[in-house]
C-alpha cells in the first residue's frame, strides 16, 4: 500500500477540515461543534464509533483482519486556547478570545486522514486501530478522562502501542519530524502557597507579621534550592507566575499568595521537588513566626517515548519521507503534554512536526502565541505518518 500517495488525494479535504475547525475553536472538555465536525468527517467509514459520557470525545475503532491481534492507538487532541488570534489568516478564528494557537486543529484533521487511509486498507491490518479524538488537552486532563472512560481498551483489549504527533509553529523546519527516546516533554505540577501573617501599618512593621517579605524570601529560595539540591543532568524548573498581596503601599496585609509551575524530567526528580518545595515554604514561614498553607498539585507526568517506539517512528519517517525529513531531538522540551498519561501506560512515541511558515524557524512565534501560524500543507504528511505507524505495526507477519 502507498499511503503517502493516497494521502495526497485527501489533502484538499483535510486542509478544508482543518480550516473549518480553525474558525470555530472551542475550549476545555466540551467541544460540541468540533465533535460534530469530526463525526461528519468519519461518517461512512467502517468504524465502531463511540462518544464520551462526561466530555465530547470521539473514539473510533477500525477492525482489521487479525481477530485478536495487536491494537495500535492513534491520538489527536481537539481543543483550543483562550487567546485572541492575531495571525491575519483568511480562515481566522470567528470567536474573540479563542484560538487554535497550538495546532490541535491540524492534529484532528491529520487523525481523520489516518482513519480514512487505514479504512481503505483494513484488509492489510493484522489487528485493530483505535482513534482517540481528545478534548481538554490544555490543562483539562482530557486524556485522563478518556482513559477513565476506557479509551485504552476501546478495541476490547488493551492497546499494545500508542502514537501521536504535535505540530510546531517554530523551532523546527517546515515538514521536518523530530523525536527522541526517553523523556520527550517535562512533567508539570503546580505549587500554590498562601503565607498567613498579621496585618498592620506599613510604618510599624515590628507590630505586624509581614507575609510579603516572607513570601518573597520563598520565591528566591525556591530558585536557589533547585540549583543546589538537584542534579544538573536531571534538572527541575520552578517559575513563579503569580504573586498577589496587599491593597495599598502603607498597609501590611494579612496574607500573601503565589503560584508556581514546576517542571521535571524524571519520576525521581518529580518526587523530590514535591517534598522539598513544600518543606522549604513551611520552614521559611516558621522561621519568621508565620504559617504557610500549601497545595502541591501533580498535573501531568513526564512524556516518555519508549526506546523501541522512538526507533520505530524514526525509521518509519526516514523510509517514507527520506533521511532529510527526520532530525534527532537532542534534548527534551520543558512544555508538558497529557498524552503522557497514555504513554505512561502504553509504550509508543510522540513525534513533533515542523509546521512553520518562517524561513528561520527559531524566530517564528511559538505555539500558544496569538501570532502562532501553522502551515496546513503538512497535514497530509501527518496523516501519512500516523497511518504508516499503525499499518507497519499491524502488518501480517
């Protein structure tokens, strides 16, 4: 089967679908119009389709000829971001404050393309394919919800391998695929701290318990701590993104609050930072006679490509598209991804695909920017790779 040639015949339909989705971005776990578009695009294919109970997911199973053969799961996320688009595209978002600024519209169209390609060749599959159309990737734990609702066993038995693609608006040349074995993207956790003091007059700080100074000390100490208690080759990133205290410059407030995002690349480092960050904030407060209310929230695990999954994906790209279309990824990225929940349970790989318009990818607006622009000329190649990964894994032996 020549899936790349077949995908070329689908290109116009897939680009049209991507642009339709781009115009109607939806947020979170409830994407009714997006779900409707996906169901329309899958209509007529030989798929067993189900939708989510508590979210507008779509799961489709293609039965091959393998009976109880292996199951390959392919995933595409569908949700957008609360961003007002500034790309100037002809098919720009029709909704102020909502934008497909992370390329999930391409992911969805690419997965639809893979479903169409594999449906044309189902007699060549010695196993089944599960297509995971997921809402709520952007901080809503959509993958977790779909796992709870049974997506990993959608074919009637556990998935044996899982693959996904993420397009990038910068950093990678257009049309180039990249991935790496082991950690691909960071774990993401949240640190939420309220320092409780006793307010007073700004001119008499000795008559109060100033939470602002103590919270500031915590922020600084967190940065020092990650450089002194963690291996430089297994790093941790702590960034305080919000800090709130007080109402007026001459009033010492009762409390001060800050929130931090924490990124790590191993289970060991993730466990240690959860312990050390909480301990540091508690003991810093106690040293000044104050209290600290602390929540440490585990969000997404490390996205880890299995060694075999990475090699399989890299070899497939090279054979289908040519050596020049694959670049080894030297380091993981500090962004996080809830496909990590799938790869935490099923071996496989997550692959990046350059979709930038810029000649210099490093200077193009990055994913999540209101100016992030994605070239949908890569959508047929995304569909091809997903289909090839499933077809090769399920080829009769």
